[in-house]
C-alpha cells in the first residue's frame, strides 16, 4: 500500500507540475493579449472620435467576419502607401515652430515700435533744440548788428529745401514753433545773412559785401553766439585789419562791454589804436637777433607804436 501511495503521489505531482506549467503559459498568453488589447485601443483612439455604437456594432460579429473586415480595410489602406506616414508628426512639429516664431515676431515688432517711438521723440527734441538755438542767435544777431552799425539792420534767414526747391524761411517770429513729425531740420540746407549798412533800400547778401563789411558780419555772428552760449575766452587775430575806423571803435567798445558784463576774456592781436585803447593789459612782441621777446608795455607806448607803424605803412 505504501508503494501505491508513493506512485499516486508521484502521479499527482507530475499532474500538478503540468497544470502549473500550463497555467504559466496561459498567464503569459493573457499578458500578451492584454498588451495587444492596449496597443489596439491606442490605435483606435488615434483614429479619432468614433460613433457611439461602433463598439456595439462590431462586438456582435465573430472573429472570421472581423478578420475579413480588417483585411478589406488593409487593402484600402494600401492605396495610400505612398503617403508620408510622418506627415502628421511633421505638421505638429512645424505648427509648434510656427507658433514660437510668431511669438518672437510679435516681441520684435513690439520692440521695433518702441524704438521708432524713441527715435521720433529724440528727433522732435533735436529739432526743437536746433530751432530754439537758431532763434536765439538770430535775435542777438539783429541786436548786435544794430549796435555795431549805427542806422543799419541785419538778420539771419534759415534756408530750407521744400519739394526740391530752395526756399527762405523768412519768419522772424522768435516764439516757439510746432515740431514737424517728418523732421524740419532735415529740410534745412543752410543759413543766409541779409544786412543793410545804410538802413535804406534792399538788404544785401554776403556776396555783395566788401571785405570790411564781411568782417563786421562775421564779428556780429560771433558776438551773437557769445550772448547765447558764452565761452571763457576768445582769441582774435587782427580782426580789425580790414575795418574802417568807426567799425573798429564799435568792435572795441563791444569787446570792452562784453568783458565787463560776462567776465569773458578777450585776447587779440592788432596794429590799430582802437583795440589798444580799451585793453586792460598790453604785451609787445619784439624780434631782435632772431629771438622774439614778449614784454608788458604801457598803453601810451603801445598807441605810439601802432601810430608809428601806420605812418610807416602810409609812406
């Protein structure tokens, strides 16, 4: 009996092992089928939304019928074998890139608008500053010219280019002017001087003036700028060489007055007595034995020297 029990036990163990092996195979097969089910479910979801009765309709069909339907669908799909299967992925990728580029474009456009606004503001301030400075210089030019030339008058005119032709901006209004958004300064091409030394008749341009008159106009412009933006000192080299005595006297008196009022230092060389008479300190330059010497001289000695020089030149 013991041997029978042992034989039965061995038989049951073999049967149990076979059943366990078969169970393992079934579990493995089940896992494979579950994986396929998940794969097919994903593919079904990728197809897009289906009708509500799609699963119920095909659930009632047997496997062979489903396989025939699948085979027919595969044959239909073969007609589209030449279509790029990555087109959808590429489309999504390009669409994302397009969105990113559009976002960057919007940022660049916003930055461009800000820069244009800044340029417009700076151009407007520049135009206003230039026009304000010109108006101030023009006003002082009229005043200084009237002081240097008794009975005369003169003014500055801004030349501007309009529609391809030159045009005088002969507006003498010194008040503020509205800024041109297109840029007024870019239209300006120069400054014209119009003066009259007699105070009668038409004004003259620079081309019609003599050398001495041009010097008076140049000095007038320098003094006008000096009143707008004074410099600490000015260096003049024989500015009175071509001037008549009355203009030399007027220039000397103005230099004396500006030096006293604005605390500005004027340094000038001259061979005329008019500037010597208004000088605070006079230096004489002598040249002897190929050596130049600079010495402080008195006003009387300086006047005597320039008078002797004029007499010598007259001879």
